C-alpha cells in the first residue's frame, strides 16, 4: 500500500488506512454510551450505504440537556433500475416499521432511503435487507452509486434489456471487500489479503453516477450523471448506447468554479462494448480525478480541466479503439406518465404519484399501509413487480390484464389513485429531503414544497394553466439532490424560509436553468413568479414549455454549458 | 469535687505521688477549668488513638469501664445525635467513648457496663450498612449474655416507612433478651428528631451520672473527640440559595422528569465534599394547603403557635408541617380524634399490610375525606401533624471545581392516585423553581461513608438513574485534582436516547481519559430488560481484576431493587472469579464494606 500524498484530502487518508472499509466500525457499533460512530468511520460507512446524521431540530435543546445530538442513520439501498418484487417490498416495509420509524423515502435515484435508524438497529436493519435479497453496498461513498434507468416499462422488451444492463453495470462496479459481510452478516474474518480490482485502495476521488435512458423518455435526467447512457433503438431493436460523460448537479453559492454540468455526448458503443466502456471511464476518473480538493473532485471537473478531446483520446487508448459516432435520439420530457399504460407485451403498468417520494402513514392518509396492502395482494396473486422512478414515484408494473381491474379497484379503494387528481404542477414537482435530517440543508424542501405548490396552484388556476406541466424542483441547499438545475422553475435554499429562484431549464432535461432571483421568501417568490406566469399564459406558443418561454421572452439567458451557469445572470429591475 | 482525692487514690492507676499532685491541682480548679482540663486530657488521648489507627473511623479506643456511645448511621443523622450525646456526657463529667458501630468489635460488648445506642433504620427496616455486623452478631448464636450491662436506645427513623425505627427496636429488644438492663425507655424519633433526641439525651445521661460505678467511688471522666465543628448553614438555619438553572435532563419521549438544578452558593459559607448531600427545606404548594384548609372548613388566618412563634394557620401549614405524606402516628392521632372504628381496625397489628397499602398512595386529604372529622380547628390540626422534614439530594458537583454553585439531580415525583394528581413536596418545590423569591433553603448533609479514596486508588461507580449524581461530583473533583486513579462508571436508565443523565459530561471525560470505562444499561430499549447488575456480570472478570488491584466500589441510587440486585451481582462475581463459596464471597464483600472499600448511598 503506497503512502497517500500529503496534499490529498483527509478522506483519502481515511479510506487508505481503513483496511478496505473496516476502520473501527465494529468497535463503534459495540460502544453503547454514544449513538454515534467514530468520526473517521462515518466516512467509511457511506460505502456500506449509510450516513450518520442527527435530528437538527433537537440539537440546541439536547445540548442544554447534556445529551449528545440525537444521532441516527440514513440507509440508502442499492436497487439498480429501481425494481423490486412485492415480497421485497413487504420485507422493506417490515424493516422500516421495526427500525426506521415507519417511513421510507423513494429517492431521486430510484431507490429507498430509511431515516432515523439508531445505531443499535443498524445491524438488524442491514440483515433484514440482506434477507430480502437486497443490499446497501455503494449506496453512498466514493464509488459508483445506484445505477438508474428509465422506469416505465411500457416498451417492455427494450426496457428489460436496459434494466438488465443497469444490473450488470451495478454489479460490475461494486466494491468487493469482505468488510460488508464481516461487519453486517457475521461472516468470519479471513486473513486472505484483499484488493479492490477496479477501485484500488483509495476507491474513487468522489461519488460516481451512471444512468441509462430510453428515449424519448428522460425521466432519469440521464445527462445529470457522470456517465449518461442513451439507449439507441432502431427497427425495434436495442443497438447500443450513446455515451455521455461529465454530468453532475452539485454547485455552490458564490463559487463560480462549482457549477452543474450536463453530460457531453462523446460517441456510441454497442452492448458488447458497454461494460468495458463504463469500466474504462471509471478508470480515467480514478486515475485523474482530483484527490486533494473534494469540491473539485467530480468527474465533470476532471473533464473540464483536461478537455473533452483528452477524455476521448484517453478512453480510446484504454479501449484500444475510439468510440463510434453518436447516433440521433430525441427526448420529449423528463416527467413520469401517470395512470395505466399497456406495455408492448400486453402487461399493464400503473404509475402512482407519491409526493416527494415520502412513504409513511400520514394523519389523513395511511400511504405506507396502503402500499403494504397492495404489495401483499400482488404477492398473494403472484403477479407483477414494483418500480421506483427517478421522479420519486412508483409503478405497479407488469400486471396481467386479468388482474388489472382488481388492482385498480384496490388502489382506488386505498386512495392510491387520489394523487392523480393533483394539479399537473404538483405532479411534476420534486423536492429533496433537506431538514430535519440532512446535515447540509439551509432551508426546508420536502416539508415545504407541497405548501408552496398549493399557493402556485392558485395562480395557475387563475390563469387557466392548471393542466400545464411545469417541472418544478426544490432543494434545501445548492448541492442539487432533486436536480434543481434541470427545473423549469427551481428553488434552492439559502436560509430558513429563503430561496434562490432559477428559471429556464428545458422541459426534457437537456438544458440547465439560471439564477433569476436571490435569497427571497415566499411572498416575494409568489410576487416574482405571478407576472411571469401571466405572460406565459398570454404569450406562449402552442405547446411551448415554460422553460423555453422564459428564454425566448428574454426573461432569462439560456445556460448552454455548465461553465456558463453562473454567468449572464440578469439583475432584477427594482 | 468533694471526693476526688478518694477516688483518685482508690480507683486510679496513678501512683500516690501523681495522685496527690492531681488532687492538689483539681482542688484549685473552677468548674470551667476542670472541664477544660478533662477535655484537654481526653483530647490528647483521642489524638494519640487516632494517630495509631491511621485513617480509620475510630474516634477513641473503648475501655470497658466507661460509658460507650455507639452509633449506626447512614446519612449522618444518628452520628450527629451521638456527638451530642458525647458532648452532654462531657458536660456531666462522664467519661465516655464515642464509636461508630462499624469500628466496634462486637465481642467487646460483654465487657461493657454502660451503653447508649443511637441508630437509624434503612432500606425496608434494615440496619444502616455500618450497623449490619453488630446487628447480625447480636442476633446470631454467638451473642453473649449481657447481664450487668445498662443501656438505652435512641432510634432514628421515618414514620412514613412501614418498619418505623425497626433497627432501634431490634437492638433494644435484643439487648434486653440477652440480659441487659434497659435503664431508659427507647425513644423512636421521626424525621423531625431534634426535640425528641434532646429529651432522651438529657434523661439518659442523668441516669449514667448516678451509675453504681460512680456511687461506689469511680469517677468517670469524660472522653472527648473533637466533633467536626459545624460549618456554615445548618438544618435549622439553612442558607437561602438562589436557583440559577433548572433544566429537565430527559430528552423528548421520556417517561421520566429529572431536573438538573444549579443553586448559587457564592458567599454562602456552604462547603461540601463529593459524596455529601444537600438538605433541602421545602414548602408545601399553596394549592395543597388551601385545599386542606377548605376541606376542613378552617380559617386560614387562625393564629397557631409553632415552636413558640405565632403564625397564621396558612403559613404554618405551608412552611412547617407535612400535609401530604401519611404516617402511622398521624393516622393514630387522627383515628383517636375521629373516633373511627374502621381506622382503629386499620391500625391494628393484624392489618399491617392493609395499613401500608392504604397510606402508600394516599395523603392527608384522602384520610380526611374517607373519615370525615368535624369541629377541628387549626391548633388541633397541627397537633396531629409531623414537622415538614427536609429532603436530601446527592450533590452532583465538586466544591473544588466550582465553589460558587451546587448542582443537584432531582427526579420530580408526580403521580396520579385515587383520582388526584399528586406531587412530591421537595422534588416539585425544586422542579418548579423553589420559593417565592426563587430561592431554596439548603444546608450540607455530610456523608463521610461516601468519600473518594486517595487520588491513585481506582474506583468503580455504580449509579443508575439519579444515583449518578454524586459521581459527577467525583469526576469533577478528580479532574481538578488531577487524580491518577482509574474511574469506571456503570450507568443505567430506561432509554438511551432520553434518559442518559449527563451523557455529554461522561463522554467528554471518557475522551479526555479521566473516565477509564463507561458501561451503560438501558432497560427498555430492547425486548429483554437489562440493568446495571447485568452489565456488572458481563464485566465480571475485569471488575474482579479491578477489585484485586484495590479498587473501591460506590453504589448510589435506588435502595429497593437496585442496591440489593447489585449487591447480589457483586457477591456472585466475587464467588465466580475468586473461586469462592457463596459464604466466603459474602464475607469478602462484608470485609470490603468494613474496610471502607464498598460504599453505598441508597435511598
Ligand atoms: C435522498 C437524495 C435526495 C432525495 O430527495 O431523493 C439525496 C440526499 C442527500 N444527498 Fe444528494 N441525494 C440524492 C440525489 C442526488 C442527486 C441527484 C441524482 O443523482 O440524480 C445529486 C445531483 C447529481 C450529482 O451527483 O451531481 C446529488 C448531489 C449531492 C451532493 C453534491 C455533489 C457534488 O458533486 O457537489 C451532495 C453533497 C456532497 O456530496 O458533498 C449530496 C449529499 C446528500 C446527503 C447525503 C447530505 C450529506 O452529504 O450529508 C443527502 C442526505 C439527506 C437525507 O437526510 O436523506 N448530494 N444528490 C437523493 C438520493 C439519491 C440516491 O438514491 O442515491
Ligand atoms: C441520602 C439521600 C440522597 C438522595 N439523593 C437524591 C437525588 O440525588 N436525587 C433525587 O431525586 N432524590 C434523592 N433522594 C430522595 C429525596 O430525598 C426525596 O426522597 C425525593 O425527592 C422525594 O421527595 P419529595 O418531597 O419530592 O416527595 P414526598 O413528598 O416525600 O413524596 C414521596 C412519597 O410519595 C409517594 N409516591 C411517590 N411516587 C409514587 C407513585 N408513583 N405512586 C404512589 N405513591 C407514590 C410515596 O409514598 C413516597 O414516599 C435522596 C435521598 C437520600 C436519603
Ligand atoms: C433508603 C432509606 C430507607 C429508609 N428506611 C427506613 C425504614 O424502613 N424505617 C424507618 O423508620 N426509617 C427509614 N428511613 C429513614 C431514616 O432512618 C432517617 O432518615 C434517619 O434520620 C436517617 O438517619 P442516619 O442519617 O443516621 O442514617 C430510611 C431512609 C432512607 C434514606
Ligand atoms: S440538496 Fe442539499 S439539502 Fe437537499 S438533500 Fe441534498 S444536500 Fe441535503
């Protein structure tokens, strides 16, 4: 094991001396006097799929009470393509009831997060997930994350193939250390030396994300990923994938060198080439990514540092041949299509709107229990599967026509279809978790966006826009977890109750937005948006999305490239 | 001074020359001077004795031909009274020796001729730790015949307990059974023991003045041990401490309400050592006072006399009398007034259990409602009641670390019974901010059985719940002193998240290395209940190793379940790890207790 250069970040050092992600996690789990793990270990647990957090609302109060912060853990599963069986759903439902305060959260990368898991429950929780045939390996950490794919399986054969690739890529890019089995699954420790074939002892410089989209749907915002794979279907057959590199949403306020970036398409590869292409791109980032400054360590910065041509050359060298030229494709939108859809294999799929992906038993709607009933019924009938979408929604998929009416009636009785009556605006909205668990949040998101949408709905209705879909996103900070920079309207938290407002992203995830107003509260948000929506209602072209309209109307300058994101911001006229 | 010469020559070990010189001197002395001289000699004697017996409790060597005063005390009340007995003996020119029962050789009993015994009752009618050995000896088959021993017992207790003054009663009865002569009836003191104790002392001491030995010419000289001078505020004259901080330590979702209380002690003259308790002199809540007055249709402004002071009834009930807790004497007096057959029955010996059950969760008001009594006036009411006793709280901070504040860890007593919401007097007095002016009357109650050992001695602290309080004082003290001894804390409570008192302090001390080990048991965080005694057992090997290295054990907190369970666990651990038979393990633990290496402060 070679030494870590001095200038490398602390996390690099922690990774390197962790004995392949073991650290002192086992000792930390056994220490009953604190709900926390050792600080260094909290970097390592991310690779195992979980984050140490604390309830931020209780911090001050507990400090006074001479109690440590309310430490708790967020677990994130690996669920490539967002697909699970009804039985697996039931197992996760039981696990969240036992260890996760009876809630689970569909994430923007079509998997589940469990919140508020206490240290003492981590191991039982991990085992419950394991017994369901699932895992959390690489849920977080400096490795490849959950591989996402277009969720809607109506083009069934293509979808099945793409989903299969999502699985394979995820498996291919897994970290291999036995630490996971030793710590969580009571596997015996072994003396056999370990090495990570792909990642090496230091893993990647930063998180890494791969997505696969099946045009014209871009529900997974494929271009927001480090590797964007766009399925090319010709004559009804999957030919391969266009390959994009260097997408990412993370930005910072006031730091121009941190910007969101959409993946640049660098060519096309066949299915046979796919794993090698993905592996070599990961290799480029592993070898050339910045390990000193984590703020500058994502692949997008590696690319902009060296230039796209360099990446192409480097990749060609590693592959022994350059990629073929990219093929044409077209994205229509990045939303979900609610209600029943028939697949080309005759099976049916019911997409349900789940506000901000939060599954729980709410006072006025026992959503979690309703879904349990549906999953139990599907399991009893031996039909279907459940899919999560990158818009935090879910699909009861692959329902044989003979069962369609029964499932429809059940879902209706349980109130699961009520969500479909929401405004088009709400159904195209998405917020990140933010407070109270996210340690980086500066303002509310998941708990506030529903209110704000309610107020915008009134304006929309006034203007006769209630059936118009405008992609609206909110995050509690500029990190971009709900991919706000791809929102036609977006809010990012600056301080409690205060948001930056962004406008002008494309309706299909192919153009970033730009800052419109800074640090304003609800009243000003509504006051700022109302006149724009009025103009839109009056002046829009037929079918013109709001994001395109604000650019055409000169309200905002188009962001054509990540590096321009912070530029050409128009000053508000006061 | 008439017969001194005769006494000196006849009965003293002095040679005739010495006897004459002494006789000459004593003839010239005024009473005051003679007292001084006797004190001087006794003081010298005890000083030498103390030097010989190193840092032990022993105050003076006992010598068979003098009055022996023995005390058995847990929190120091009996000891303080015994000090008064000694002083009174001295005043009466009686040579007396004051001894803690723990330091007394039981076999010496048969050599005694005059014995005054002051003992409290602990647990559920159990002797204080320091009295256990003597108590057991007297009740065992090795107990000697004690004909010729003249004695009297002062029992301290609390009439709200089922077995009121039981230990005193035990000693009294047993001494008599063994042939000793009870020269004065035992007096059973309630928590407001001052007056009763004073009377007993006065009467008993007189009896020994006229003892046969004296009559047949043997002058008893008064022994003396310098009683620790009472410093600062006292029970009778407490300090009005300003309440600075009052925080509920329990996080959300807890079923407990434990307050961390900080009181201002700047310029108070209060001095304490880790292990001491703070006596809190509470007042009754006005609502309870008024409800009582109303129920009995009394005049709140009626003038009543409380220890020679005229007060309004309302004031008297607020500050001077216990008007909630029911005790046997109160019920007895009430039954007499109410002429209630039902009550008399309840008070009968046959109904002991029923009586305990009745008073356990009822208060004075319930008694009055259940057995109405007409025509009571204020004076007759207060004649029924006992004085409002102060409550003790283990001090949770070190005077060395911060002399300007004293910290307490107070569990608020609130419960519902028989359709009424009830509250504990003192805990709620504290929890709700003290008296009108935000002050709390307090004094220090010493607990010399619960002291930190020398700086380099390792300690094992077992303190679940509020029992952890003194250990915070221990750690603060050891931190400022830079004490090198290792420290191991066992803490327990219901829930980790909400009930881990002073968690951040313990974690800080663990991180700094002061707290060597920290083991916790949270009983309700998993399906099966886990308590500190279970953690002790898990750590048996390590714990025994600590003991072998001279570690001292401290147990503080619940007396009913925790302390006996911990005791049993320790016995088992010693048996297992030391390969000892159960009796030998018990003896080992008893020896630790005798050697002042196993300390308990339980309530
Ligand atoms: C749950 C989720 C948001 C949601 O509402 O669904 C989420 C939640 C968090 N993200 Fe994220 N991110 C989530 C998708 C994203 C996305 C969207 C995507 O991947 O399509 C992005 C933007 C894309 C990208 O990676 O650039 C994203 C960019 C970030 C960043 C900024 C990264 C950067 O390059 O600057 C951070 C902060 C960091 O890594 O330092 C972050 C960090 C976090 C953390 C772990 C906060 C932290 O580091 O302490 C958040 C946990 C909050 C909580 O209490 O649950 N998250 N995060 C999403 C989980 C995805 C998953 O299942 O894997
Ligand atoms: C040496 C020593 C140290 C102590 N240290 C501490 C300490 O550090 N912290 C601490 O909190 N306490 C401590 N105590 C206990 C404390 O002194 C008081 O006894 C306690 O606070 C209760 O007093 P109170 O006046 O509030 O209640 P009281 O008015 O005396 O009422 C208590 C009575 O209420 C009744 N009662 C209580 N709960 C219930 C219930 N749930 N159901 C039915 N009846 C009930 C019982 O009859 C009980 O005896 C210590 C005691 C001693 C002797
Ligand atoms: C935990 C505990 C248990 C007690 N049990 C009894 C008892 O059973 N009977 C009794 O009369 N007094 C009981 N008391 C009251 C004490 O005897 C009384 O407070 C006495 O004044 C203490 O004297 P000491 O300080 O010398 O030990 C108990 C006190 C405590 C703290
Ligand atoms: S965007 Fe910011 S606030 Fe929202 S989950 Fe991500 S890191 Fe937290």
